[in-house]
C-alpha cells in the first residue's frame, strides 16, 4: 500500500495534498486536520509555528481522550506562538 508520504505530489478530488507541513509551498490561513487523535497536537504545533492562524480538526475524540489531556494539549499547541 502506498502512503501519501511516499508521493511527492498528489491530489485528492482535485485538491493538492502534501506529505508533511514542511512540504507545503505556502503557509495556509486555515488547515483542515484529518489525522488520528494522538497526532493532532504535534500537527497543530507545527502549523502554529509556521504561522497558520486557524485549524479545523475533523476527528472524534470519543474514547480516545477520557481525561481531556489530548484536547488540552491541542489548545496549548495552538497557543504556543
């Protein structure tokens, strides 16, 4: 199975996708994050460090964050810059 990380440039339904935040050609104003819950804080931190001002996180945290630590980590990552 080929991962998006193995493809230098790809499109999903006409929208360009990139294997990492560092590979983006420009800093996005808004990022849509569709990743497993444990990966979200690091992604949000990388986006914030790059200058992205907003992120829409499309992920269910049901059962993945019973004590709220993951959501708190995401908030802290977003406020880190």
